[in-house]
């Protein structure tokens, strides 16, 4: 029963809108599904590594995160705003010639500054790690495997939908409108996450 609950949790958190999925939809439109595969794999395996490390070192990590949470959130939100700017400009035909999809490593490393990924990983570690310290490494490995297996098909849907939209947005004007919309959504997400973190820190 716990395994079903874990898979449901990871599935819901993976498929709902967030920075990763907005970037995948934009990448699917601009580069197609196949060229977005390294980005998708980077997200899934990066998130799996993140949950394994966090769950394995839960007590130390949670203590460290209390002091590091705001700087990490600020870094993540600044990066999201920069990505929004890049996405907004990628609708121009000349920009498309120079643009490249996010790499596997870039997507994997992004998880460490992605506020939604941290919420997902920490909640999973708290809710689904075994209480027995002797089972900690095995439990963390199970979490990582479940994250990788469940997360990939969920996020792939966003890249696939993006690729399908690509055919409808073949004109420069349509593509520019789509990318501007994705940029506004990404920027809005970043500002909402930042405001939430500042509230959590008692600064607003």
C-alpha cells in the first residue's frame, strides 16, 4: 500500500505544472521530442540522485536546508527568470538557429536549484523513508528508483505535447506568441515561488 501511495505522490508531483514541465513543453515546441530526450533524462535521473542523497542524509540535510533554503530558492528563482528571458527570445527565427535544447547534465544540475523539486524530494523523504536507521540506504535507493521510473513518463508527456504543438506553431509569429506565453508563465512561477520563500522566511 505504501508503494502505491509513493508512486501516486511522485506521479502527481511530476505531471503537474512546474519549471521542469514548462521548459519541456517549450523545448518540445522548439526542438522536438527526440532532441529533448537528454533534457528529460537529466530531470529524471537528477531528481532520483537528489532524492537518494537527501533521503540518505535526511537529518543532516534537513538541518542544513533550514539555513540554505532561502539562498537556494533565490538562486533557483533567478535562474528561472533568466530561462524565461531566453524562452521569450527563442521565438525569433534568428534565435532558433543558435538555440540548443538543455543538456542532460544541465537538466540534472538544475534540480538542485529547482524549488518544486526540493519540495517534492523533501516531502517524499519525510513521508516514505523507513523509520529503522538500518534500512535507510535501501529505503533511499527505493525512493530514487521509483522517482526515476515514475517521473520520466510523466514529464515526457509535456515534451510530447510540445512537439505536437510544434506543427501548429510552424510560423514565426505563432511560435513567438507561444514562447512569450511560456516565458510569462515561467517568470510568474519564479516570482510566486520567490514570494512564498520570502513569506516562509518571515521577510514579507
